[in-house]
């Protein structure tokens, strides 16, 4: 009776490397797809990280998150692992002190102005075109009809009904839109 002997063949190392690389690419792709479907909400803003970094003297991008434990201790978690505890009252006092001295970045200013403009547009039933983020200015429209230009410089909000002309100024986006002669939208 003939006997068959089976021997194990060695897998070439190049195919193992290719398989490992392919598996890593697959995992990366799956993670990016999961993030696209259900993005992780980051509870900390860039400003929050700047404040925390200033308080504990670290680079803001090294801060992952913070939480309060037992109503007494503030924990700061770092991106590379590790965490530090702080007394809640001491931490809250330092946050207030740092917030009072921390200057607004151009991006934070634009985000704040954009939020204010969106709220004002809602009140008047308007929408705006693309915002020029360097000068923070845009065109306003109502029912497809051009209404005017609005923007905000270092001093105040401004508006004008045409490309060229005299700016009308006011302290808020809502007030300056009113200067264009637009009436607030009435709920039906």
C-alpha cells in the first residue's frame, strides 16, 4: 500500500509582507469609512485645548480630553497616554484667569462672526454667498434677489446695497442688515 507524505511548504516572506500591508490598508479604510458614517464628536474645541495647555504648560495638541470625577477632581487625558489630576476649584479659577487674557485667533473670530451672521440671516429670511474669510465679507440674497454686501472689520459690522458706495455701520449683523432696508421675516 502506497503512503503519501505531506510536507508543509514555507510561505515566501514577500507574500506575508504583502498580506500584512493589505490587511493594514483594509483596517485604515474601514476606520475612515466608520468615521465618515459616524464622526466622533470632540468635546474640546481648539480654544479649550489652548486654555488647558496654558494652565498646565503643555502644547494644546497633546491634550485629548478632560473630565470631572466625583465632582472634585479634574482629569486631563493626553494623546500619547497618561493623565494628570487637578483640584476642580483651582482648575476653574485658572480657566477664568486664562480666558480673560487669551486673545481670539482669526479662525475663532471668523467662526463667531459666521454664527452671528447665520442667526441674523435667519431673522430676515436671507441667505448669503461664499464668505471671503480674509476680509469677512459676503453678498446677501432674499428669494434669489441680491440685497447687498455685508462684512465685519476690526471696528464694526458694515453693509452697502451696491458693490461701490458708502458703508453703513452698526454694532451687530442684525442691526447692519436692518440698515439695508430688509424687514424681519414674519412667521406665517
